[in-house]
C-alpha cells in the first residue's frame, strides 16, 4: 500500500503533472530527458526538505529523495527510478520513497516505477537502440563548484548531476532541456495561479509584519524573525527564503548577495536616517512568494529619500502599465525608464536628479529586474510575458548611502495585469502612514485586467 502522504502533491492535480511530462517528452523526440530529485536530506539548519523544483514540477512528488525521472522521447515512456530506503543517524528511513512496481506507476501516471539499479542498464540499452542524446536541466545561474580546476566539483546539485551523467555515458551527446522547461514554467496553469494567490496573500501579510518590526536601534534579525513568524501565523508552510531586512549599506545589492556567505546574515542595528530593503516571501503548497519595499528606519523619509522613492513608484507604475501578454520584458523596463526621463524636469532635490540620471544611464538589467515566481521564488523565464505568467517586478538602485527597491507579485493577463500582492503601501506617504500605525489601504498600484 502506498503511504497517503506520498500521494500528496502541490494543489496542482496529478493529471497536470502527467501532461507536463508528455509535453516535455514530445519536445525532445530524439533523446531522453533526465531529471534528478534532490539527493540529500534537509540539513539541521533548514526548516524542511525542499524538493528540486524542476523534478517537482514534472512529478508532483515533494518528499521523494534522490529519484531519477527519465522521459524517453523516442520510446514515449516516462520512467521513475527510485532508491532503496535511505539511512540517517544510523536509522533506515522507511516510507520516504515510492515502491517500485505497477501500483506506484498507476497512482502517479508513470509508465514504470523501477528500482535504482535499472537506471544505467535502461539508458545504455536505449543508446544502443539509437537514442541520440541525453537532455538535462540547468541551474538558474552558474553554480559554484567548490573546487579549483581540474578537480571535480563538490557542490552544486545540477553541476554534480551533469558530471555524473558525463562519467556514466562517455562520448554520448549531452544537451540542455532548459529552454523548454523554462518556457513551460513561465506561464502558470489555473491551478498554479490559485495557489499563488494564497502565496501572495500570506507574503503581503508577512511583509507588513516585518515593516512594523523596523525601528531605530532594533536588529535586522528582529524584523526577519517577525516575517518568518507571520508566514506561519497567516497560514503559510514556511518562509520561501530567509528574509532580507537589509539596512543602510547592507541594502546595496553587492552586500545583499554577500549575506549568503555570512554567518550572521549581515545582522546589524538599524540607525536613524537609514533606509531598509525589505525582501520577503512565504511558501505554501510548495509555491514561493517574493515581495518587497523600501522603508525608513525612523518611520519618516527625509526630503531627498521621499522624492526619490516617489520617482521610483512613478516609474514602477509606468512599467506596470505596459504589462500584458505578448509584451517583452525590455518594453516594460524601457517604459519605466522613459517615465524617469519625463520626470527629470520636475524633480526638486539634487539627490533625486542624480538618481534619475543614474537610472537613465544604467543598463536595463539588473537595475530593472523581472523574474518569474512559482515553485522557485525566483524563476528565469523567457524574454516575453505570457498570459498566465506570474512575475516579480523589482527595480533597484542606489544613491550615496541609500538603496531603493520595490517588488510585487503580478499576474499577466491578455489585456493587462493583476497585482496579486495588492493593498501594500507604495508611495512615501503610504509607507509612513502604515509605519505610524494606520491600516494598509488599497495601495497606490492598480491592476489592469
């Protein structure tokens, strides 16, 4: 009997996962697509086991470790190769892996569920029968190998998987399936969109909790903890990533990414006059949120900061206005930048004028950043918005000591867009009002259906 929790997936029906597998298989009729589940258990520092997003997208198996999905294009078969029970702390862990056999295959829509030992013989046999290529997915960005060349890598799940496949099948052409996978994940199904509505709701609540925990003399960690706590309180499963409450110089992009290598996550006391970059998200049903704002530590922006933030909001609205299915990301970002050019002559402070000059000269990416939101809080999509795309629009820039940033989750429609993280404060006045205790209003950003 298959354990009930092994049948539980996302809120997406299992039939949809089967349809995805068939579509990907049909896209590569000359080879076998090989997708690997997360190979290691969660660490003691993680809140839970987080499945490889691409494997989960095509299988619906959130808790299955180390399995290999083989989508045989020429053979029109989807096979799952599963390991024996893993061991942890000297204990064999039963019930975390599907049992090989027809029952598992029928329950999940696979052609076959086979033991691990059958993987190499199957692929080698298919290669002798004329299968021409093996296709793998890729990481969102190049992974750090953890070793100097020519040593083999010791880190990076996708990198390690590729090196292992290369060693197992020498001389076989190995190609990337990433472009097709990326395109499939870029436009969400109706079931995914409904999950992401809830993800956006919980993420918005968590952001507000984090904003209310900002204050002079408080640590960044205190706000981060408030975000994580709020995710649980409003019904999410976890934070989609550890929150970034980055104050003062920490809010500059170079320092934000440096936090990945810092034991204290760049924790520091927030100081009066500084701005804080709030970048947070909650996870629910394996889908992840991503939303953010720039807020003042003291609860009030100074004149320079106020005009510059409102310039960002004005440009942001212009970018939103360009969004609909079929529009390129470049068009959205250029529309935002054109609004900055139009605003230049109306700016009062030298500070805001310098910010505008920087934004006009700066390259579009990463200054005007757009990424997908789904099973990963940050997904790489195509260069064109699709109906059903759920994206995060997150322009960012720095002026002197200050860093400015905002982000929402946005659903793209055929005629416009819908802001899923609706009702959050955006302008300087709205943010100050919320920090002073006023309830969040309708927000300054409007959806366009």
